[in-house]
């Protein structure tokens, strides 16, 4: 079973920041939060991951609450090409740990 | 940068036929994962291999088998195909030695069973 809860869908205006929340209240101490996205039937694309500190890369920022029970993925300037299903996944960072995809959030970026 | 390669990209088979899907991981990656995504569904884990040994197994039917070869590429063999096997099949690869190994996905193989 997925260990995360995400809103089913969200809208965002092009050029604005998209803030995608994720609840993972049962996360264990050594589990990481990973974010992937899937653009219409393409292979899931890795975005970012973190343990407890906030993380930023060229695609997005990840804000993890101090108690680690929730996090927010931030796309600072959403574009139409960011329209996708975004998956928040909690997992151990070991080579045998599969990804368990929940239902994800369908983000629609509009002009 | 080189990505995960999957072949074929599209495949049409009839019921009870067999199919073989191939996955070529990112160079130097030693772990391969297979996922199945049915129409309107989220990806579901099937099976994984690390250093040519099966490392984990999910909801993979007994009709399916897979292996990882010495060059780290992997093949998913599907026999006695059923209509319900129609799906996108994704392969992902990772490098176990990296510590916080991240899975990178290929473009997928779309299988249609008629």
C-alpha cells in the first residue's frame, strides 16, 4: 500500500509557482521522500528527493516539515510542459527497494 | 547523458502468444526494475534484479519471467498472453553503489494484446 496521500488534482497558471503537497505521516526515520512525475504515458521522470533538509535542484524545490510527516514540491515558475501526474513516494534508498506509486496529483498548468 | 533504452517501443500480439521486452540500463548501472502500467492506472512494480540476481518480486504473473544478463541488460518474457496484459511496461535502472540510488526510467514498451 502507498504510504503517501496527495490531492487528486490541482491547477496552476503558467508562470506561477505550483505547490504540490504530500502527507506521509507514517514515514520512518531512515525513509526518504522522492518525487517523480509522468507526462502523458511517458516514463516516470525523477524530480528530487530528500530526507529531512530542504532540497533544491534545477527542476524544483522540496520542503519537508520538521516532523517529516508532510512535504511540498515547489515548481517555481510552472510552464505548460509541467502538466503531468506528480507522485510523492516514500522509500528506503537501498537498491532492493521498489517504488510504490500511489494515485499522485494531476497538475494542469493553464495559459 | 545516456538514458535507459527499451525495445521494442510498441508491440502487438495475439492472445496466447509470447513476447519478449528488452531493457538496456544506463551505462554502469547494476540494478534493473520492471513496472507495468495498465490503462488509467498507476505503475505497479513487477520484479527487480541486482548484479544479475533477482532482488525483489511484486505482482508478477507466473506466466512472466525475467532475467538480467552479464552486460546488465534485462529481458522480460511473457507467455500465454492475455488481453489484460495490454499495458505500458517500464524499465528503470539505478546504481546501487551510489548510496542514495535513484531509479531512472526508460520510455516504455506499449504492448497491445488482441
